[in-house]
């Protein structure tokens, strides 16, 4: 029988999809669960897949690949969609899709499948990532049959699919880079998220003791915390813990989805918040005024492309190449202070620092001869003054 390979989380959507592909399409289903640090019980997911009648199941540990290939470039891009969202879900999708395609090739499958709805961003990310590495047809039953939660539960019950009947308070997606919390009471954009929405962050930590952390960067990549060298997965996991404990990393904003809907999004991203704060601060010290200006534009574009599912768009690679080119000097140490849920850079140093204490000082030993500035200022304003005169703008009578 022909096979379809499905990106499988073990939740309601993807469980329904297994049954759907089997019964309505007459396909054998191969399920793939990719570990990007979501911390799920992978044995339980395997058991679920088996119970649903999948012909085989793959669990793929892609955590290191996720950090090195997706999270590090995001750090280098200080990537925050709409200035807030660190793209945890968005970055994982192209990697998960790629793993699904690899399995499909190995299994000689005839279709690829996902359990995304037609309302979200993930359908766009999965479809486009599938399309860039395979010509196989894509099956997305939840979207294509316009199924909502109730219809899914009904479908599952009718076909004897065991599902957790406990009503979930929120819809969660998480991985090493962050935790997204949607739905339930959060659908009212004026309602404050209840404390139990948060698992990674001690939101009410009012401890009087600040937490200090230093992060060492080597060419834009975080390599050590408090001088202890750490491997990629370990470093991010560690920072999530330390910063989460200090209550850092909660984001609550209105987000523009690819499909044009606005959604209220709540995130916990302690590690990402710290790393982006530290990295962008270090960049300001080692890059010139001109580099700093354009870098922000390119960073924003990078985040936009990654969010919109355009990971494989040539422009994303172009922007990425620019960003990578800027990172060779982003080496140094940043000191962070966390307290009461906020994080602040309180110190930075680098062998590539362009900060010149001797020039900048207001003390008597400054090497900066102020008299040289007068001519510069005059020329700096000359063109504006000329234009104002010609156009009849008088600043003062
Ligand atoms: N809005 C975010 C994104 O599009 C997070 C989506 C999280 N998904 C979920 N089922 N909670 O990347």
C-alpha cells in the first residue's frame, strides 16, 4: 500500500490525521516526531502512533541541528518578529519538514502530511518547506476538511481513537528556543494571562537578590555562561532555567499572522530574551555607526522572512550572508542583571570594541580636541540651512 509520512506530535490534530489518511485516503502512515527540545515523552508518542496503526514511527533528535542551524543564525540576526517574538515555532518548522522529507525518501513514500489548520502560520511553513525539497503531494486534512476542535473530537470518537479528554486550557507549542501559549482565556486580548499559563518562568519572583550572568560570544555565537564553556543545547537549556527562575522572558503581544489574521500571543522565552539582549548590545560596541544602522534593517527582514515561512527564499540566504559577514567581530563578554522579571545589560567588553574611553571621557585627560568639532558641525548643518533659506523657512525671526 502507498505510504504517507506525517509530522506527528501525538496531539489531537495529528492523531486525527493518522486515522484520516488511513481511512479516507487508504494510505499506510509513517509517523515522524522530531525532538527540537520540546521535552515530550517520546516513548509515549511512539506507543500512541502504534496504537493508531501507523506502520512505523521515527523519533529524531534534532536538537543540536536546531540550535546550530536555526537558533544561532537567529541570535546573530537578533531576530524578533514585530520586535517581540523570538520565532521559536517558526524556526523549528523548516527543520521538522526537512526530516519528514528525508524519511519519505527513505521509505519510498508517495505523500507528505501535516496536521496544521488553515488559520495559522505553520501550514505555510510546512507546505513551503516540503515544496522546496520534494515534489510529493501534501495532505493537510485539518485544513482541507475545515475541521475544528469539536469536529476532530467527534471524528476521533467515531473511529475509536483514544484522546485525552481533559480539556486543555491553552494551546501550547514549545521547543528549546521558547514556549508559545495561545487560546482559552488568552483569546480575549484584554485579559491578563493567568499565572498557570507559565511553566518556564517564575512570573511573580520578587526576590530582592538580583541574578547576574555573563555570556561570552565568539563571532556572534554564545559559547560560555559565567566563564563555563557550554555546548549548544546545554547553553540554551541552562539560560532558560536561570533566566526563567528570575522571571525573565515573558512576552505578550498582538501578532500579525501570515494569513492576515491578528492573534494574541503569549510567550515564555527566558534564554532567547537574554541572548538577544546581550548579543545586540555587544554588536553596538563593535560595529560602526553605519553597520549598526543597516544591521537593524537586515535583522528585521531576516525575522520577517523566517516568520512568514520563507526560510528557503533566496532573499533569506542573501540577508543571512550579510549578517554572517558582520559577525566576525562580535566576540566578547556581556554581563546581564536580572531582577523582578526584567533583564538589563550592565556591562560589556570586547577586543574589537570601538568604544574609546580616552576620547569619550569628560575628564581632563581626554584625547579628543573639542575644537576640531566646530568645523564639522558647521558643514553638517550647511545643506539644511541653505534649503531652509531657499524655501522660506525661518527658524527664528
Ligand atoms: N504565533 C507563533 C508562530 O506562528 C506561535 C504558534 C504556536 N502554536 C501553537 N499551537 N500554540 O510562530
